[in-house]
C-alpha cells in the first residue's frame, strides 16, 4: 500500500490525546447553503450560510443520534493503537446523502493519486458532492474540494474548493507555507497558522492515522475560512453498523468545535469509522436546527 506515513509528533495516551503543540409535525425550514456537501466531514468545520430562496419540509426528530453507541464503563481505559497504514492511493468511498426523509444526492471521498508538489510528495485528497435530479430542482449542489496533504509529515500544503450551491458559485484556494507558518489565500491575504496544520478536509484523514482513546478525545489544529483553531474529536465508543456496502464493527466519533460553525450552539455530527486498520467512514449523521442529514456508505474500494 505504498510508503508508511509517519505519525505526527508523539501524543499523550491518557483519556484525552492532544497535539503537544497545544497545551411538531413537518415544518418548513431554510435549506443551508452547505446542506449537502458540508455534511461530508467539512460540515462542522466550515459553517453554513442560509439560502434565502429555498425551503424543504423537515420531520421532527428528537432521538439522540449517538444513543446506540456502547460507551466505555467507568474506569475502563482502552487506547486503540495508530494503524500502520489506514489508507493509500486509489481509495474511493461513495456515499448516499439523505436530508430528513428526502434522498438528496451522492458524495465521494477519494485519494486518486500521490503527486509531486513543489518538490514534496503529497496525497491528492478529493471530496465531491452533488444533489440528485429531484433535489437539484429545489437547490442544486455541485461541490469539489481538494487537499494536497504531505505524505511524510501528514499536514496540509494546499486546499482548493469549487462550490456551486443554489445560485451561488464560490472558489477558494489556500497555499500553506510550512516554513513561514502562513496560509496564503488567492487574493494575496495571509494568515498565521500553527505548524503542521490541517485543512477542512485533511483533518479527517489525519484523524484516521491517530491512536484513539475510547471515551476520550484527540485535539489538533485546523485552518478554515481564514481562521485557525483547535478541533477536538471525541471517541465515543463501539457499535455495529449495517450499510449497503456491508456490516461493520465501528467506532463512533464526534468532532467538537471550540467556536464557529453551525454546531457552535446546537446540533451534532457523529461519524462511524471501522474498528480496524482502515478507520473507514461508513455512516455520518447530523442533527442541527435545520433538520437531520445522513450520509451512508454505498461502495468502497481500498487503496494500495
């Protein structure tokens, strides 16, 4: 599966693992601008902007989306070791996306290849999302996100996104300078970033390479929307998940933002990843003020 990625700096193995640099019936609601593509891991990281011209019926849902996860008992401590190789080039994961009870579209997480970027070998990380024909009549989404992720150091070197959401079309291009510790935007503006920072997409792949303390959390820096901040990912517990791609023993995780994003005051995003070397995402569920979203693995192809 190619060269073994080197881990980031040593992590603590206690309950929390921290990067050592840190010490009603139906109702009509406004559809979020990032309602489809955002759920694909960047949902909690990049926030949402309401679309003033789009409404969808959303069912009342008061269930706890993480209630079926088996959490560790009091005093139980288990740290799942970092995998030797969680993924590799040509990994491809296809998901179906559902908004409330409405099928909304499809999404993909892919690693098409490794390539040379300014003299450094990087993974090309790719996330795509598109609304289906029915949903597109209400609110069309076509989104493509790319990350150039340093294969040896496991940090972001470049981030690009091209979003079409409803009537809006936006592009963003960020180059991370690991020497100056700066994020350089396409408009020429620069922002300070921590060393070995993650972007809104690479953050999830970084998580897949780390040791996981059940009942604890890991914390690391990421940069999105001209801001750098710590991202805490809670490691909730175990659950078996059935999907169209198969049945998997999983670990439930929950990213928590310190500030910002649509999860700042209410709502949750819970992701189930396989309890094995791959740490492959198989199910994502969110519950926010604007309704509920599910992203389910339909097809998976391992990298090599």
